[in-house]
């Protein structure tokens, strides 16, 4: 059985055009769901949001703009720091616009975590156990 990988990073939530606010991002990679990378954002012990992201999409977002819809990723340079800019779109607000959160993650530790996931389950060797998926779906009713 392959191990579940976990890593906690300090990330920055954009709170204005230039202001940033530190949060924790708890990364989780479970080989039982080999395509997903789960990110849980917390502040002072409270869960603010949890997103399941495509592992390959996160890796590609470090080098080029990816994503349409609710999640958009792209590389971002701030001085000498290389970051991943993660944009998450939420529900529609009363004014018709969607809630939006922009988070910046330092690229170096994120890339290292992605390398660890590929050591556990190399890209291209992921398997979906369709019987397990169907059993879970029918159990949910």
C-alpha cells in the first residue's frame, strides 16, 4: 500500500489589488485517488475552503496558464520569487458576479511535493478502479 502524502505550506490570499494575507494550505495526496491533489485552506484552525485539484493540472500551472471554469492556475513571478497563482471561482453573488479567491503558492515547495507524489504514483500509471467507484456511487444511493 502506498503512503498518503501530506505537506503544509504558508500561502498568501490576495485581499486587494496588492495586499496579501497569510493562510495555511494543507496538501494531501492519496494514491487511492491518484489523479487528485486535495488542498485545504485554513486560518487559525478554521477550514476556509477545500478543493480537489487535478494533479497534472497543478504541475502544468507551474509553467503555463491552465484551467477554465472554477479553477485557473498560472505561473507568477514576484521579484525573485516564482509562485503559482491559483484563482478559485465560487457561487454567484447578489450583484451577479461570482465570489473569487486568488491564492499565491511559492513554486519551489509545491514542485517538490508534486515530485514526491510522482515517486509514489508515477504519471501515466494511475489506475481507476471502476468497480470501487461504482460501489461507492450505488452505496450513496
